[in-house]
């Protein structure tokens, strides 16, 4: 079970780092879209990015101390549930053009919960 937990943790850490870094730096299309389309402030976008980077670090360190990995995975799930709520509020799930991008937080929520469960079972 530890191998599955390690694979999921590393996979989720890479994804969270890749999505969090542009938000923390306010560089690229995603932070601009979050500010214009979603109406988020630059400070909130940066905070979300830093939370995602912290989750990535927690997931990697959690390979050696599983309670931290579990907390990081569940914390990231909370962030993604918030993202699902913002996408729903913006109407992204009803619009065929934005639905694909809006599905990512749902998939990442499931992946982060699966990571937390496998880390618990690997203890």
C-alpha cells in the first residue's frame, strides 16, 4: 500500500506545484483568468497558489512522516472543493467552453482524497 501512496503523493505533489507556482507568482493565463472571470483579488490568488505549494511540500515530506502527507492531501482537497464552488458560482459547469477546465478541481479532489486514504492505510 505504501507504493500506491507514494505514487499518488508524488503525482499530486507535481500537479499542485505546477498549478500553484503560477498563481503564487501571478504569472500566466490562469491567475489572470481567476482575477477577471472569477473576480478574485490578486492577494487571494497568490494565497491559493501558496497553499497549493505548501500542499506539494507537505505531500513530499509526508512520504517520510505520513500524518503530514494526510493533512496536506486533505487540505488540498478543501482548496479544490472551494474551487468547485467558485466554478459553479461562475457558471462554468453550464458552459460547454469552460466545462473542461472546471472539471479539473473535481478530479483533483478525488485524487487528493484517494491519496489521503492510501496514506492512512500505509501507516
